C-alpha cells in the first residue's frame, strides 16, 4: 500500500500542476476557411491564428496554444504548436506567432472558435491589473450548405500599432473577404476568461469558455486619461479642443483616436462582421472575427506624415489600375509606404522614393472578371516616417475600388420576318462567363436618350425601361413576342447581373430600337350606351385590318366577351366582312357588371390568328364621403390605348334629381388603369340621389388610328347621405356578483334549465371614420358568433343602445354592432368584443350514495362550463380509492379501489379527501386545483 501511494503521488501532482503563466500577450485574431482539399468536407474547417507577444526575456515564448472549437471540444492543453520553432521578431518589443490547425464538426450550425491566453502583458492602462487578466479572442463561423465553401474575413494589417502623444492616431485592419461578403465593424470591450485554460478544459471545465468583459475596462478615450482633440480634417473632422474621441467607421473599419494623451499601452477590441446578401431577403450575418489589438502611445516631438490616395473609383473588369501614392513629412523625414489588401498579391505595391520632400510608390492591379462585386475592394495605404529621434508615426488612408462588368457588345434588335409583333434580340457572347451570371433584358416604348455614367451599372427605373426577361450569361439571343400596338417603336437594353455573395453588375448595353407593325387590327372603343340590368348596351369598335403583307381572303373577325373578373370568354360576333368593324352588344346587365372584349383576326389559311390586347368597359363607382360633404368617384379600365395623356382628360357628367339632362361638372387626367374625382359642388343636397358617368379620352398616338378614342362608363347612382360613426361596444359580465349569488344559495348552479345572460351596451363613437355623422340614427343591428367561429350571424335589431342576449349555455360569445341611419347607410362595425365564462367551482362536503335517487353521486354544487376535471379521492391514510378524468361533472357514486371497497364494491362510510384538477371552458383554458374533504353517509 505504501509503495502504491508513493508511485501515484507524482502522477497526482502532474494532474494538478498549474499551467505556466506569464505576462506576454499583446494582440491577435483567428481566421477560418472551409476545406479546400480534393475531398472538400463542408464540416472540415481550417484555421489560422496570429498572436503578438512581448519578447521580453522574462516572458513566456508561447510555443503552443489551447483552442476551444465551440462544439464542446477543445484541442487539449497546449496541443496546437506554433508554425515556426521560434517566433518572428517584428520590433524590438514584439514577436509574431502563427498557428495553423483544423477541426471537423459533427453537425451543421454556428460555432464560436476561441483562444484563451495566459496572460496579457502588464501595465495596459485601460485594463486594470492586466498582468493577471487572460487574453481572449474568438471567431464565429456558420456551417450551412446554402453558404457554399465560405471563408472568414482576413485582417491583412498588423494588430500592433504606435501612436504619438497629442497627435491623431489612425489604424485600419485592412479586412478582406474572398467571397465578396459585406463587412461591417464595431468596437467592443476587451474580454478575458476568469477561470483561464485550467478551469475551462476538463475535468474542471466543459470546454466552453466563460468569456467576460475585463473588469474595469475603459475605451482609450476615457476622460481619466486626460487630453483634448486636435484639429483634424477627418473623417471624422474635428476643429480641436474638444473631448478625446476613439471611433471606428462601420463601413471601412478605420479607427481614429483624436488624440491620445497619457503614455503607455492600450488595448482595443473590435468585431468584423461578415454579412451574406441574397436577392429578395434581408442580409444574413454568417460570421464574425474579434481582433484584440494593442496601441503603444509614445511621447516625442516628431510630427506624423501625411499620405494622399486617389478618390474612390470604379473600373471595368480587365482594366489595369495603376496609381501613384504619395506622402510628405512635415519634419522632412524619409517615409516608408505600405499597402494592405486581400488582393495583394496579385496586385503589387512598390515604393520608388523615400523622400524628402515626397515619398512615392506605385500600386498596380490588373483586374479580371473574378473581381466583379457589388461591394468595393479596399486597399489600405500607410505612411510611416523615419525620425532621427523618437518613435515613428503613421498616417493611413483607404482607397476603395469597385470592379464592374463590361457592357454587352454588338446588341441588335430586329423584327422577326412574317411576325409583325415579334422582336429578336442578339448580342456577342459575354466576355465574363462567371458561374450563375444572368443577362437581364429591358424594354421601353420609344427611345430613352439615356446616357449612363462611367460607373453607373444596371438600368435604373427612372429611365422608363422595364425588365421583360432574363437568360443565362452564356446565351446570345432573346425573342420578345410583345403583341404591342401597331406602329410602335420599342427600344431595348441589356446588362449582366452577377450572383451573390459577391454580386455586382455590368454597364448597360447600347440602346437598340425596332418599329413593329403590331397586330393587323386593334380594339379602339368599348363604350356603354345604355345602363340597365337586362337591356344594357355596349358598342365595340376596332380598326380595319391592314398589313404590309397581303391579307389572304376571306378573313374573319371574331369578337369574344367575358364579364369583368372572368377568364371565360364567349363568342359575341363573327364576320367575314373586312369593313365590318363595329358591333353593338345588347341585352347586358351593364348596371352591375363590367365587360371585357377580345378580338381575333384570322386570314385564310392562317392557323395562328392575330389576337390584339383585350379592352374593357370603363367601370365607375361612387359614394358620398362620411359626412356627406362631397361625392368620391373612381373608375377603372384595362385598355391597350393610352388614357393617361394630360391633353385628353376624363370628363365627369352628373344628372341632378328631377332633371333629364347630364351636365359636365369637371375634368381630370386619368392614369394607366383608371382615375378619380371629387365632386364638391355647393348645390348638393343631403338625402338626394345623383347620377354620374365619365367619358374617357385616349389615343394610340399614331395617325393611322382614330384620335381621340372616347369611351363612356355605365351610369351610377350616388345617395348623398352621411355614414354613421362606428359604435363603441362593451359586454357586461359581472363574475363577482354571480359568484356572490350562486356560491351561497342552497341549490346547485346551474340548475336544470338555468342559463346565462350577456348584457351588451354601446355608445356612438366620434370621427370614426373621419367626418362621420351621428344624426338621424334609425336603429342598430347586432351580430354574434361563438368564440372560435370564423363568421358572424345576425342577432337582433334594436333602437335602444343596450341588449340582453339570454338563454345561453355558455358566456363565450363575441359581438359586433352597426348603426343604421334613416337613409339606410350603415356605420363601420364596432370592434369585436368577447364575453368570457366566469370561473366558478364548488364541491359539496357530503353525499349519500344509498340508491334512493337523492344525492347519490358526488358532483359540483356550483360549476361554470368545464372542459375537463381530473378527480382523485383518498382515504384517511392517504391511499387512493378513486380516480376519474372522463366526466367534467365527476359523478362519483362511491365505488372504491385498492381493497377499500365493501362486498358491493363501495367504499365504507367516513371522511375522504379529494383533489380536483379543473380546466375551465373560458377563453384562456384556465386550470385550477381544488382540494378538500367529503363525508360519505349511506
């Protein structure tokens, strides 16, 4: 036994020995990408972690790292090795450490991959006791087949930077997303894990870090560090003399600290969020990277350099971008120039001169089709001076370049031979064959004279073009069988839309136009001659068929009719007379129905007849407004000609009571499908009925067809009467009064034949709808439904403002009420108001199951409607003797179980205890439990 104890002691010490700690971690972040090997497992993720450490000889060298994968697993203590034996020296105080690792997840989902480092370097001014605070960074990834093989943002600029006291500090992470996803940025507090690695890995932890904000953390612009802003042109601009500001641009990621004051170390963290944009859906956040960076503020007399970059621009894919970047230093120190971006390489940046007076470098990027994207590509340029004394300072600016697709070339529109209304569009095969790209086809009537700007992609709606189709990016032709009006000129443009996530678009093609012959004949008139329910009449006219091609005779006109809203057409007229272009359609119900007409023209030997666009009658509706101070008229139509030209307004006609003559009361322009007019004539008299019709005026805008095209609506009667205001309804349901009555009375409730009553009361509202009128109310109509039913049914009419709904077996009814004035005009229905069952339940304390027909069963003495009762009875020793849940009334006749029954299967006389779990039949399905006792006497 002693030997065993001696052997196990070192092993125990090994298990409990703490992980070595030292103050050394300055900054870092984690990047991720999906499996890019030949097998391509979508659940296998490759990671790269970058850490910046203090290279003080007393600091830990960080040769390994512990990674937590977000699925309840980890790499184990110190399992991930640095990619190099020794860290990479990047300055006299800082080393760079790079770690590569991978993980295969068992399921799709969202995971946060994190690292805990122990510990931060000491003396970080805005993290109290930083020496004893662990270092925490993370990256969140989403595994979803819909996202494809996604890659997280890459932060190409270092996470360690230097600032000068009382000077503007600038830093940009130069983030880049290879998939073209949108990136956004926001500052967050630095975090730590109180339990450290030891408390997070098993057996003490669950491999799920308990990350928290570092205690006492403040942002670098906290007033406790003193100082004031200095003049800066921005963004954000600052006149100087104000509070210190530490900000990050949400779109570019640019951090501006204006201006540090206290010397020392500062840490700041920010989130780079990755957003996937999908057409027709909100942007979806699919990942994020948290970088924790360090800024070292030093004091010197050196002034920071000033860098100049080009204005943001766009280029067409295939263009080589070459620009000179310059910087000057106010102290005339040499300046080193740097460029950071995910496109470097293949793009290059080479410095040509250090200065003074001017440092220069050349940026060169030969773009290609893979660079096309809706979001610009960002390149961050940094100028860092080389002072003779003191620490170097920097200036930094971002240049954003949007790569757009070239315009489709050799775009031509031609009329299809022997098909006068069909256009064939052709173009050269598009140069950028990006997978998923589509060519979008747009059309408008008449030339546009639109000249797109040099960076204007797509076709804006303001040009008048409307999309009529789309084809795959490798197609070179499109057929438009538009069946448009004769003599019309149609112009076309196309452009290329590239798929998400990168998205993007091309410049539009040149405009191509074609003048079509159109159908050989078109409808010109559908006018209502007579308004009647059985003897209504409509006159229909069309143009005489003509064509540049000979028409083979005999040819046939066929005119079909359908009631408005129907797609079932019936033949109304057929003729072989080429000059017969008018038909009077009689015996119609033009008062209640509108009608749509369709024409067919078939020359001899033609199997596919000309079918010009349909045309409908003008349908008019009218009603006095709520207060009977005006008449609101509206009309609609579906016609192939244009009723919307200002030179051809619609005329409104009215016939007053007692008159036989219609008089024009106004004109107003119509729209493409209808129009409206308000008659505010001072002579209108409340209570009278007025008759209206409208006459529309349209055109095909061609000299070969009649102009104007005048079409009359049906006549409509409008009662000039007000609408009552909607009532405000309440339903009285005094459960307290009912309980006080029935819980104390001798008999049961409800007794046989006893029912409920719901009492309804209402007041007339005001100004609902606006302008309503409460004078001349004649009566009120009430409607009801059982709660849960879909439709109301009529209940009663009354001249009073209250009503008792009696003889109800349940109170759960809903009600609405309408006011009706003496002109028989109804108000809007009141809001629906529902009554609810009262919650009443009382069991007796004695029953006598002796078979005499009196009080033989145990049932509620008082009960409102119930859905279910789970009843259980126990003897005085707590043994269950009876249980039931099939009968809401319980109706226990005293039978027993578990050996408690007598020879007749009945329980013996005595006291029994019960529990009743009651579900009431109220709107909420309320559940309550009642406990008590009952005496059984036989």
